[in-house]
C-alpha cells in the first residue's frame, strides 16, 4: 500500500491484491480526521468527537469553530465564535438608561459593557464618595476588583471628562456595595448628568 500527499493517504499500488472494500475503508479512516466535522453545538461536539485525534476541526451551526488540542483529552481551542447578545445590567433605584442603551456581554474571559446611565429625577449624579449605579450578572462578577476610566458629561462648571468606574470582585470588601456592584467615583464640581459605562475587563 502506497501513501500519497501531506496526509499520507493509503492508496493501493500495482502489486497489492484487489481487496477493494478493505482498501476503501482504510482510505476513508485516513481521510476522516482531515475533514471538517459539522456539529450542532458544543454538546454535540463533545458527544461525538471527544475521542477524536488532535487537530480535528469542528464547526457548529452558528459558525463557532474549534480545533482539538489533545488526542487523549476532550480539550478544544476556540478559533472563532459569534459575539453573544447584549444582556441587561440591573440598575439601582433612582437610576435609568440614558440616551445610549446599556448592556453587558461576556465572551470567554472578557466582559464588555456599553451605554449611559442617568438619574430618574433628572438631577446630576453627584456624591463625595462612590455612587452605586447597579450590578452585573453573577457570571460576569470577577474574582477581584476591576477598574477603568469612564467618560461622563462635561455640562456645567466641571472640567473633568471622566471618572473612575469599578466592578466589585468576589474577594473585594466595600462599604459601598457587594460583589458584582458597579461603583462610580467622580471628583468634578457639581457632578455629571450622565455616566458612560463603556469598557472591558477580564474575569481572570
């Protein structure tokens, strides 16, 4: 039996006996790991391909693409996946979505947030210490404190274009909130009409 190509596919040579069914079966088994494996979703992938060889390529119905990283373990690398839908953020009493819709989504270990928050009474968001704006979903609560500079309105006498936004982590203790709460710190004069929460943080 001769082999051809980078995949070393078995092809009967001139001196081989004419065992056509066995030869075709051997060729099919050699080709199969190099084919694109179509699955419905991750559960279907794990059910059908968990014992497959390393470098097996699988694509789900939504386009998510995985490469098997181990011949002995059901370990896969995600090569591509569609962005998940935006999910709601729970706002504290007295706050509402501003003129830019708010949302949060998690993709693997990265969490993204968007949108603006205002007060329901139209007053400025103003406090000498942290303001608890709301909370993220439980699966988006990081282990430790996450912070980033967050833009805000510059209307009025303030000259500060941003403040500090925090997501309290599971191991964070704060008198201003609980793990997963979204805190806003601002030192500009008279506060700000809205806070833009757009930013990213990592779960690990």
